[in-house]
C-alpha cells in the first residue's frame, strides 16, 4: 500500500479514536509490517479466518483496535434491535445525551438488522451523531458513532484507503430529473 493509503489510515484512526494513539499504532503496524502484525495478533486474526497477510489487513486492524477501545460495535447481520442498541450505547463515542435513544422505546423489536440500522442512523443523525459502518466484506456490521460534521471526512478517508465507510440512515439522494430535449 502506498504512503497515501497509510496517511489516510492514520487520519481515520485519529478521527475515530482521537484519545487512543494505540489505534493508529496498530493500523500502521499492520500496514508497514503485515507479517509481523499477523504473528503478533494471530489468535484474533484466526477468529476471522485470516492466516496470511492480506491487502485488507490494516483495515481489519483498524476495526479490531477500535473494538478494543470501545469505539466500534461489530454486530451480526441478524442481530436483534435491542442487542444492537445495547452495544451502540456502550461505545465511548456515543451521544452524551441519553435522550438520543428515546426513539427506541416504542420500536418493534422484530425489525431486520439492516432496516433497524437505517432507522437508528436517521434518529441518531437528528441528535448530531452519525452511525456509520466500516465495510469488511463480511456478514456483520462494524459500527462506529461520530459527530455529524465528520461523516464526509470518514467516507473520504475510507475511500482513500481503498475501503468503504457507509453512513446509515442518510436520506436518498434527490432523483435526477430526466434530460430535456
């Protein structure tokens, strides 16, 4: 990976974990010395089925390091809404105002996880917090919370790394009017 990718990974770590320099250290370690990172974190990576250096190793290192600092919740694609909220509420990056979760009280518990995450994203966005997913091409959702004003930066930095960060609950873009003849 290029130094541009490395710089974007470091910037992502700083954006999502401003008070945890260990996150950037782990990401750069995975980027700069993937074989060493793989040996050091073999047990954890084995849980993900990773047993050799892969191009996405630094991205996985970011997800794992954020998880270790209570800044990311990795939820299964079929997780119940109540469990998702419990995990999101436990994140250090969550909204300070407990009323940000009031919308959840009357919600049906049987919503499919993705539909629930879209709803959660809309509701949290209205309180100033963005719910985003760091795509690891798996059957889970690695979820982060950050201030709304950092959502575009998150997406731009993820794109610069060659990976994807999606913002949940965003309104659909306006329809493009048909061309006029």
